């Protein structure tokens, strides 16, 4: 038995059930004792625990689920203990109910692999997802013997008059920013210790979007909680992202033909501004300009920097027909209007004032050793105008409003305007005048924008970022910029890759989707990195949504700044990962 286990409490809750065995034996062999008692009874007894890390903790459910009685998607889950509870239950200053609700699921001792995974949240949270370990993993980790935890961000949407209403309550904002994931981590490890007789051998956090931000919160503020972190598409500077989203939707709203149809809730239908056929035309243009820059025409732009330097939709001419992308006369099916081109270029460039100057998000300049807080735009990529790209969040469909109206734009009146003004119309935000009224400090930004993760690094922690290049929410350029700044502080990319790596996913939207290899498992290579010291030099990903043959493909994802290159024989199979290599661009 390793020393770490012996340093823990001498007797697990399961051990206390073995009344016929001496306490001395139990103290030395708690994990072995745990395997010889009824795990269902031990699970139910977790409801009687006291002395939690946070005193105000209430267990509301301690239920044993026999094998096959519960599922995660199509996967039947094995025997496990399901624990639910609430920490810091309270009535907020606004008179509404709050508290950090959580769920922890524990495989039976005989099947536990000694590992713990915290499953990150999404959006503004507001409900406890089933703690099965399905966030950013190939399959539910609970089914593979992992203990798993999840939480609700400190509020339940069902208890609120509006989903963003909690952003007006200061403690609720702090809980969503960092408090709920802090207390849930400590409580989950306490329950693991109680059930198995020792804390996890290794602890991991995996999340995307809000979960990606939470991973960065842990690396910067709670560096000893997790041995490994996966932070996908992190919304680490939410104020900047909200303004990028607002700028993009405004660009499309400005060119939408009148009269603009509106839904019952008042949200505008902007699809006529940039119909699907025009979206496809733009995609064909960016691919014609950039697809071959990496050496092969496969519908994927692997050399993003070269594309950003070359492609300008205002001047692009299709090489095979001589047709300009921007119409020189009346609108036709083969060109886009100058107004459409201007809107796309604005989305690419990001927010500017009337003088054409880039803007900064003030809340991003508060954290100690903060990252660059410039508000960025979206890079041209093979999935830029795919349904999972810009259209999903800035354009919408003929029957649905742009997704950003319920995302960043919905948060602006509540948390990014100072003082908050719930009646403020985000689509009317003036990028000259209203920037003076932006929130200058909030834990939703300050807890995730520091470049100092030295304590996490020095204790041997490993972190993997990933980001879809065509993400229409948090711009992938922001994650690239953060990683480059982190590398500059840590002796360059080669040194930084010893503890932190970034994997870009061409054509992928927000966390998934698009004509991309959006199916991958970041946790398995992270475990190998943490536990065996085997750093991930490539991660194999697959996808089934490519618009050209082969529609299903397998390709490697490469650690930044390396790029994928086709290395197979001329005319070789584009769908086979072994035909690709990771190479550092010249």
C-alpha cells in the first residue's frame, strides 16, 4: 500500500461496517477492506457523513445504481454509487434561492481505477449534469472505473425568473466564476476518501467552453487540485467574447433586408442577410484561396497563418473562372454584395471604434499578470461559413435567430454593463460610447485571465488546450494568443510544451461540429502524460461530416505551432491518419 494512502484517514466509512475486524487492521488495509463489504450499503451510509470540508453541506441523495439500470447515451453504466447534495444553501440578496448543487458518482471499490475526473460545465450552467464523465471524452469515464463529479455553477435556472438573472447577485456570480467548482472538488474528494478509504491517486479536470474556462481557473487559482487539465474552447475572457459576438451579430443585422421578421420573443431573423447559398459561395472562395497552401486540396486549411496573410474576400478572384467574389454590379449567384463582404470582414477583424481602432475589454486588464485583453475577431477557415461556424451564432436560419442572442448578447445587460441594466438592448451597443460603461472587474474574468500558472507547472501539472479554428463563440485566435503569451513567459514553445500543449482543430465549430475531425479523446493522452511522462505528440481524431469525399476521415491533431501535412503517396487515401504527419511550418 502506498504512503499516500496511509497518510489518509485510518479508516474509511466502508471500513466502519466491518465490525468484526480490528481497527488496527482496517487502518492499514482500508482499501482492501472496502472490497469485502456491501458497496450498496456503504453507498447509503454516505448520507450519514459529517465533518465535510464545507460545513454547510447537505446530502440529498445517496443511491446505489446496479449495473445496467442507468445509461450515459447508449452506454450502460456499471454498478455505482450516486451521491447528490447542496453546499452553502442560501437565500440571495435578491430573495432567490441559491446553493452549489453537485453530483458525485463512484464505481464500486473492486472496479475503481483510483482516478477522479471533474466534468466541466457549459454555458451559464444552471443545472447539474449527470456525473458520468462524458465531457470531452471518447466514452463515459464512469464506465471505465473513474469516480466523477459535476455541479450547477451555484444556481438552478428553474429557480430563476430568467436564465441570466443570477448575474445580478454578487455571490452567485462568484460561485459561477470559481466558488462552486472549488467546493465541489473538495467535497468530491472527501466522499471518495470516505467510500474507498483514500483520496484519488490522480485527479483530472475535463471541460469545454465554460468547462474550458473552469480548467483555466483551476490552473491559475487552485493549482494543487488537479494533476491534469483539459481546457477546450475556453471562454476565459467572457467580456471580450460577448463584445465580439455582439459586433458580429450587429454586422449581419445592419445588412438584413427590411422588414426584418421577428420571433415571438422579439429576436430578429437575420438569415436573409446571408442566405445558405451565399454561405456556400464564401466557403468555396476561402478554400480556393487557402486549401492548397498546405500541399493538398482536401477541404481543410491546415496552414492558417498563410491563409490569414493571403485571403481578402474583397479582392479575391476565383482562379478557374476569373469571377470576383465581390460583385462589381448587381447581385448574382456567383458573387456577394459589397455589404455582405464588409460584414464578413468586420466579423473577421473584430470590434473597432469609428476610427478603426481595436478595442480592449476592461475587465481583462485586472488579473495579476493578465493576458492581452484585446477583443478579437474570427479567422477565415474552412468551416468559417459552415452551419456550425459563423452562421450558427451570427446569422441563424430562416426559422431561428442567431445563437449569440441567447449567449454573449444576453449577458451584456446583466454583467458587462456597469451598473447592470437588464432593459438594455445589446444590439444597440455603441462601440464608441458604450465602452465607457463596461464592467471593469468581475471574478468571471479575473479568475481565468492570468498568465501565471507557475505553481501548477512546478508541482508537475499538465494542461492540454484544444480549440476549433472555426469556433463562432470564443475566437480560436484568443486561445492561440494566450498560449503564445504563456510560452513567451516560460522560455518559448519548446519549454512550454513540457507542461502545456495546444491542439487546434481545423474546420471545427464550438467544442464540436463542422466538416471536421471533431471526435477525439483528450483525456487518455493526458493520463499517459501525467502518469507515464509520455507527452502527446499527436492525437488521432475522426469525423463524419465532410462535405466532399471522403466524407469520413481520420487525421492527427498536432501540438501548436505544428501543422498537419499529408505525407502519404500521391493520390493516397485522405481518410487515413497514418498518411499524415505533424510538421513545424517554415
